[in-house]
């Protein structure tokens, strides 16, 4: 049960957006830019970063949501997302994405945990400065989103089909469609 009376039955961050639409707008704009805007990283890869950080933060709503969003945009689907979340080192993804996910994990722990060798490893795997920038910002933003969702104890759907339905909306219309 949420810590405050939200006045709606929407799950997770959607309930918070309905409660305070004026804060939802800039948060959705940021998500749209980071996860769907022009980038050399695919939308699926960027959603995977969001899902991975949310998983590390134990934010069930965001981890499930962004796992579904990533799966809908990756050819390997949810099987790949689950493998990355369970075992990054053993997951069948490009080394560049593994290195970026390691940077994201460092950000999740603390911005000061990102070491020069993490950045060097990502660059050696082919990551650009813009990809590094966006990875750090996605990780930092999702730490905020995760704490927002869990800090107010929003509801979390148990049915994976609920997340898949929202994934269809995101893939087709973007975050502004929420």
C-alpha cells in the first residue's frame, strides 16, 4: 500500500505521474531523450541498462517494466534480458555493452565508484564519450526513478502481461504516451 494517498489505482511510477502530472512531464521527457532519442546505442540496449540498474536497486516495478521494454526491442527478447540480469559476465552480449553495464553498475553503487579503468575498458571495447555519458546518466536517472517508486511504496503488478502491454505503448508511442 502506498505511503501517501495517490487517488488512483495505477501501478508504480504511473500512479505517481497521475498524482503529480507537472513532475511527470520532465521525467518522461528525460526518459524519452535517454532511452529513445538519437544514439549509437540501440533502444533495446538503453532499456537494458535501465532494467539492469533497476534490478541492482531491487526496484521490482522498474526492473520488470524496463525488462519488458528491452525485451520488446531486442531480437533475443526476454531470455537475453533475464540472462544479463542474472549473470552479466556470462551473458551473450557484445563486450561494449558489458563494459557499459559495468559502468552503470558502478554508478548504481555510487558515482565515485566509476573508476578510470572502468571507462578505459569501455573505451577499449568501442564505447564513445557520448555512449559513456548517456550510460552514466541513464544509471543515475534510474537510481532516482527507482527510489521515487519504492520510496512511496507504489503498487507492483505480479502479472508479466501487464508489463508487456505497457511495453507495446512505449515501443510504439514513446514515453510521452504515458
